C-alpha cells in the first residue's frame, strides 16, 4: 500500500541523501511503498515511458545484509555505498515494451529479523516516438549476401556482449554527455524508415558534431568492444557494471583497446561518418540488461 508523507518522513527523517541521484527522488512522479515498519521502497517514476531509465531505492532504519528484486522478469542489481541502510538499483523500460502495467518487486534482508518483501505496479506509458525517414547508401538497405552474413555475425556478437554481467559497479558519480558543446538531436526511439523501407527504431541518441570532435567516456567503465561494425561503423562499447553498457558509434577513429578500464571523460575516439550514416555524427546508446533506454535519462538522473 502507499505510505503517507508523514510515515515516510518518520522513517527517512534521520537520513541525508548521499548519492548523486538525490534529485531523482524530489520529483512529483516519485512513488513510495512500505515494505514493513522499518523499510520504504522508493521509485523515481511510478509511470515511466517506453525507453526510460529510473532509480529504485530501499531505505531502512537498520542496516541491510542484501537486497534483490525484479522488474517483471528482469533482475535488478542493487548496490550500496558506505551506508548499508540505503540500497539503490537502476531500472530500464525497453523502448518497445508494450504500454500497460509491470510489477516491480523487492526483497530486503536485515541483519536481524525476517526478510521483508514489497511490490508496486508501474504504469508503462507510450513513448509516442515519431517516424523518421532517411536516405542512405543502398548497400545498407538491400544487403548483399556477404554483408547480410556479416551483420548477423555482428548482431550475435553484440548480443553476447550485452548478455554478460559484471557484478561490480564500475561507475562513480553522475553520467556526462560524450561530446562537449553539441546538443542531442532528440532521435532516440524514432521509428526509422531507410530508403522507404521500415527498420528497427533508433536505439540511441545522435549528436551532430564535426568529424574529429573528441568523444569521451560518459562514465567509468571497461572497454568490452572496439572495432568496426557494418551498421554502426567504428564502435566502442563500455561495460559500467551491473548490466549497464554504453556504446559509441560511427567514430572516425578509436583510441582504446578491449580490456582497458577508462575513467569518466577519458577520450575513447573521435566523431566520424563510418557505417550507415547520412553525415558525421556520434551515435550514443545505452543498454541496461535487455532494455534499450534513452541515454539522456542517465544524465538527467544525476543532476
């Protein structure tokens, strides 16, 4: 059941928010649910849109040993910093998830006493993504047998990368835009039509920046892929831990090698026009588990 503001204040009043995601819980969209007399589950958005990313937080009066949970069938990876009374996890809604309800469930194990469980129904809203029509080189629409085989191999390789999971949280602090002084185009989620043929929706955000513009790591992470791909061109993928990945496509050059741990703001390549493009730009995408999510949401959560 929903908890009154007075009840939440009583439970949380002794705490100060210590993470970079504090502001995510100050909005009117915040949803709160009681898991018992001593634990509250808070969700940054009780009605997330398709393609959005949010924060789940459990706060307890006493230290917790562990916390786990699910959004539907997708596991949530919780972490805590210095205070074992506060656990957080990111959750993502895939850009093509059907609007409707989805159950978010959590289980908290305190140092003493029984485990506490609670759940809440999230209301998934339609992302209302527009259609975008583009003209590209014919070879990227009518694939040759060789290019088709290559794209299938690369799709399998990417699926393997995104299905892996690093149980350690590698990022620290807020996420940042990967290019300076250039604004996102608002292209995330657009239903793409190439040369009059419908294709998959756009799963990233585009930055129209001149070729050669430095591209920076949005947060600390480990390089798990750095190579040329058929559609994305020269691409770098960073594993930030806990099922969170960011990827950077159409680069003119790549400055990092697989296995390297890079810090936030480190240069990982340069903007280019490789792969399926209409001009020089950066394609920046984020995956959280199986969910393709708007990378700009990561930046917004840390503000």
